[in-house]
């Protein structure tokens, strides 16, 4: 548990020392996850009609 607190303190110090870098990394992570979600929705085929499921009933 002590190692976890030490790691959290290290991250906190890094963010306080370089807030613009932390903001840029947060923006990049958000953009990457949004792009991944868009890719999944557009190319997975799961957002299409589901009539093939109901055709068997």
C-alpha cells in the first residue's frame, strides 16, 4: 500500500510540475478513445438494422 501512495505522490508532483503536458496527454487520450469509438461504430456493422435476428421468429 505504501508503494501505491508513493506512486500517487509521484504522479501528483509530475502533474503539478508540468500541467500543460498533463493537459495535452489527457486531450490525446480523449481524442484516441473518441476515434476508437467512432471506428467501432462505423466499421463494426453492429449499428445496422437487426432484422436478421427477428427473421428466425
